């Protein structure tokens, strides 16, 4: 029996989630809810190396050493968000795997819009933002051995102001969500991801790209991209190419395709 004291943060019910999501012919083959772990990505990676099948989902009620891009770590109070990782074994060329965090972004944005009724939008390649560019979720995809990828998703659902890890963060509840209930959010997220993942594996890149562009708030914005190796690219984000790379036109009119980098949305300067 789960014992908890915060009635605004009820526990997830693994058995009910498994009945709803682990179905014959579906993508999801196993769903585990754990009380606490260091990193769901690390746990899913261990399972992958041990031979676990595609479709494993690990959800943590509390994560103490979650990993983000560029080695960043984070943690949150118990049951104040969704912290999960999914194990995939794509049957498409590795050159297309850069789409995986973008697929997760599409599914995440659509689930938040549907359940929380918030106008959430994506920052390329892996953040979900609310009004004012405040981050409410992050995504991290990691290759594991030969042929496996773990996609981790962390979504702040009911974090309060004093619990936020950084000034530019927020949660669905703080953003005025119609509902921040983790159960329907998780169901919508996993069902949505299964749909776009099957489209992607079937080669429907144009449809996936169109969906991503619809949800991406980076397109059309002035950006600064901190590139691997220390270089910086300043310009305007104009699109996403067929490989999921961000297209940036610099101040000289030259177009660049960015496969990896830390993107900052640059606010327009105002004059008084």
C-alpha cells in the first residue's frame, strides 16, 4: 500500500496503467512504476543491456539524479511530476535517430495541450515551454549498446514556486492547467508517442516534420546556439530539415543545419 501525505500529489497505480497501455499488438510491452530511483534513463539502459524488449517503460515517483542534456542533473519532490524513460529498438537507419527526441516532443506537447489545456510549445530540440519561455519539461535520448535507444522525459506537473529548480522553470499547475493529473497525462503521452513512432518507422517523415513544426516555438525566433566545441551561432531559426536538424540563417544570410547545440531564444530589444 502506498502511503503519502500530499493529497494534491496522489501516487500512480501501476496495475491500472499496465491494463490500459500494455495491450496485445501495442508498442508497450512492460510498464514499471518505482517509488524512487537515481535515474530512469540509467535503469532503462541497464534493462536494455540485459536484453529487455522494446516498449519497456519505467516511471519513477521520485528521481534523485535525473540527467539532462550537457550533463545537467535535476531532482524533484515525490509525485510532483512525471519522470519516465522508454526503451526503443528502432528498425530504421541510425542516421534518422535524431528524430526520436522530436517525436517525444510532439507527443508531449499534444498530451499537455489535450489534458492540461495549456498552449505549450517546443524549443528545439528537447524542451517544452509555457508562456514566457518558462521550461516545464525536458527530453533526453541516449543510445545504449547496439540497436537500442532510451528516451527520458521529465515533466513538472505540480511543483510549487519554491520547489522550482531554476528561475526560468515552471510547472503545469503554476501555468494554470485545467488538470495536472499525472495519470491521464501519462496515458495520453504514451499513446501519442506510439502513434508518431509508428508513423516515423513507416517512413512518414513529412507528416512528422509538419507536426513538429506546428508545435515548435523556436521557428521564426532569433536564436543563439552554443555549438559543441565552444563555437556560437547567432541568427534566425527558419525551419527543421528532413533529418530533424534546426535550420538557422545567420546575419550574413548563410543557412546552417544544426544537429546538436544548446539553443537560447533571444528576446527582441526594446527601445524607450
